[in-house]
């Protein structure tokens, strides 16, 4: 689940996907936009640490990827999740294991945001930290957005989003 700018950016950058999609942190809390609705023709698996609307598989990706298939997903989506992980380097490794070679990862993480526990709130990452956590991906341009609809800016110097090498 994501905010309006995350959905706008995803539609722009990855309008179509040929293959299965996994969303990490898919539970609907009633205040976010569904990515599932955008990719209706794809196999779409929503994951979260607890059951709820939008969750197909309850899993803690800091401990395992099973029963999910390794190197299976064409696209991984994770918005506003990594800051809630007590061991984000393990989470990053497990997410990377799920995405197939040349697959894509759409990742959004708050850089500046209030404390918001679920189950807790541990980290903030700069755009330079993401390629270190997800070193198996080839990174393109980085962007940041505000909470104003369609206010999305490219960060000069690269660092940011798109396909696995």
C-alpha cells in the first residue's frame, strides 16, 4: 500500500510488468492507495507480518522467504516498510532473493518523517544507503516526493530505483 505520489510514480516508471508481482507491506490500513488495482492482469501476492485486507501471505521477511519462491517475482514493491525493520540488511537480502534476475524493485522509504511505530520505527535511509542495502540491483535515478500530490523531484547525482543486474 502506498500514498498517492508513490502510486503516481510507479505508474509512470513501471506501467506494465510481464510476470508475477510481490508487494511487501500490503496490509490495507484504510489510508493508502492499492498497487494491486493497477496490475490487475498479473499474479499479485501481497505480504505482511499480520493478516488483513490486501494480505495473501503472512510472513516475516526478516526471518525467512518460505513459502515464497526464490528468484520468482518480476517486480517487488515495498513502500514505507524498511524503516520498521529491526534488521533491514536481512530484510533487504531476503527481498533480493525473491526478485528474479533482471527483475525490478520499486522501493520507497521515508527520509524525513515523524516516528510511526508498526511494530516499531527504527531507521531512516538516505538515497545513498539504498544501493548498499540492495547491492544486487542496478540503480538508476533517485527521486523524492512530498505529501503534495504530483510533487516528485529527481535527486541529482543518481542512486535510486529500478532494475536488478
